[in-house]
């Protein structure tokens, strides 16, 4: 079985961004009632028409609530559970390298291990994460574009 190390590293690197995106979406959802109220009151350029930009924003936020937020929560939960069951040394490595974004030379010094052992540890940790998230059948393979309102 071939392990896509680069993809697993990308997932781990993206995890903090996913958490931030999830919190941002939750904050945006708390503003929907006020936004909808403005939609009723605002007219475009005095022509008495409702502001479509506000309506589109309300729709985007409701879609986020129904689609993007549950998808992000699932991805975050899957990766966090996989990281949580790693042996302590591997878990510390994953947190330092991908969540705290520490540079490899600094990690080598901090872990006090030769480069060869470091890369073996990296490889072992990434293989375990890959297997624990479901391998080639993992939901993490699904493209974010299908679950967000953003046109990329």
C-alpha cells in the first residue's frame, strides 16, 4: 500500500485553518437575524428594491450552516481522533510539526535525535494517521469546493 505522505501532511497542516474557518462560520451564523432584518429595511439606490447582496449573504450563511459546518466538524473530529490515539512521541511530533509549525532543524534539536530517526518517526506517524482516518476511503479526500459556498 502506497501512503500519500504529502496529502497527509497537507491535512495536518490545514487542521488549524479548518478550526479557524469553523469558528468564523459559527460567528457569522450568530449575525443572521440582524442581517435578515437589514434586508427588509434596505433599498438599493432609493428604488425601493431589496438589497440582493444581503439576501445572497443570508443564503450563503444558511448554506454554510447546513453543509460546510458539518463537513468541517467531521474533518476536524476525524483528524483530532487520529492524532489523539498516536503514541505520545508521535503525537508530540505531529503537534509540533504541523499544528505549531516548528521548523525541522528546531525539531531535530528539540527531540535530540539524528535526522534518520526523525524521518523514521515522521514516516511512522504519517502512516498511522493515514490508516486511522480511513486511508483511501477517508472523507478527507473529498474536495472542500463541494462543501463551501466559495467559487474557486
